C-alpha cells in the first residue's frame, strides 16, 4: 500500500511554523528553514520579509530572530534574551555579512567598481562572492539564481540588463527574491506605482555635457557624437550631449550623431569611415566618442587618412579605461567607478543593518570627472 505524501502546508500555515520555530529556538537560518519545511530558499526569504513587515520577527544576517517587545510576549516567547541562542543554550555567533555581486564584465570598466566594493567590504569584515556575466539577461539571471538559491548571501549588488522584455522580467524576478538588492550603474522601477529600486549610478549625462562644454570653450561649434548600440550607457551619454549642445547653441545640422556597432564588429571599419566622411562634409571639428576602444580605433583611422588629431579633429572619449595609452593621449570623461562600488556596498550594508521594511528606497548619483589630455588641446 502506498502511503501518500503529507499535504503541503498553506502559506499562512508555513509562516506560523516559522514563528513557532523561532519561539523555540531563538534564531533560525534561511537555508535550514528551507530544508526543514521543504520549500525553496526564495520562498523562505519572502516569508521572512512578510513576517518582518508585520512586526512578528526581525531579520538578521542569513536568517531571523523573534521580534522583541509586546509581540514576542503575545506569542509566548517571554522576555527576550540579550542575544539569540541555539536550542542547547549556546550563544549564536553573528556571521559576517556575505554579499553576492554580479557584473556584466570582469575585464573592462567593472574592475575598478569591484575594487571599490571590496575596499568597503574589507573595512567592515564582509565577504564578497563575485560572478561575471555577459550583458545578457538570461546569463545574469542564471548567475543570480545560483547565489540566491544557496541561501548564503545576505544581499545582492548587481548591474543587470533592465531593458526589453527579458530585462524587465529580470528586474521583477530580482524584486521577488526577498533578498535586498542595490543596482550598480543601473536604475529600474517596479510595481504598480513604478517605485524605484535602490541604486548607485554615475551621472553619465552630466559627464557627456561636461565634455561638450570643454570642447565649446576651445571654440568648437560643431561637436559630433559616436556611441555603441550594445552599451546601456549610450542613451545617457547621448542625452547629455544633446542637452549641452542645445544649451550652448552649438550647430547640430549634419553633425555626426551615430549609434553604431563597436570596434569588434566586422562592420566597424565601414561605420568609422562613414563618420569621418560626415565630419569632413559637415565641417565638424570635434567628436565625443563612447568608449575608449572605439576612440583609439578612430585615431588610428584618422592617421591613415591624413586627419590630424587634434589639429583637424579634437576628440574626447568616455570611460577613461585606456585613453591615456593612445597616441596622442585622449582627453576623457572618467566615471567615478571605485566610488560607485564603495557607495553601493555602503547602501546595501545600511539596508541590512536597518532591517526596517518601511525604509524608503535610496538612490545615489555621483558625478564623473573630465581629464584633459592632448587630443583636445
């Protein structure tokens, strides 16, 4: 005779079990609860988030404790201990903070952001679990799911794809994990009222406008733009470029404004020549280029065509990863990458330390710097 499996507890019943286990043990861990109640780590995190919002329990790193005060007494917990204890009465050692971090690249732009996160984490004794992705939402979600499902990370620092159907679905999934999240160099809104997720970003539009103002101060009246389609930064750079051109009354008629493939694409040489042809025909004397590899490739092609940089065409690049290595060295807008990392970690650590589900979302915007070199002199 086959014995049927016991019925799966309803959500309210499961949450009551969580509270009862807390009453008896003083503290519970997310991964232990998931195993004991035979549900996913994400489900337990959602339960803890809901119970915390109701004032029944309090989140701690990696788990939860029973909320102190009248609610705890009503549940029969008696006077709370000064510190959580295990079932055998031993003190529970507070684990160090463990943060999962997923970025779209480990070899361009993001290493300095990672360094900033690690510096801030080291100062607080936290651990960073780093994963690299590939600017694709499916890959990013796979990496994030692995971190979340272990139940070992207390929060996430992530630079996800946020646009398109896949990006929007990834943002909704992130919001539903129950894990505190801070977006890095990305912004997103969720829910019926388009509430902002916590984020730390560079003001790329301001950086682009700063580059245009620098070129205008040198006397350039026609300042063109090259961005790449693959980069989520391009839309912000274009916005800042256009706003500054409008404010300064710069000429935009026939000036190159190109959103093209990057320099690794087979179509790049053709696109590059088309830009330079447009510069010559429109008498454009300056370009803002995102990013460094495209700007360096542009300089090389200018040399081949007899176009002098900066004599015939002044250049400012955006990112300042390898701009100084070019011949001539390139003037560059430098996003505050390490500062972004430090601020993102601090925001997430504050969220975790606060433990208040009603804490308002925080958004931090940090300004880039302009580094002037020979290419715009």
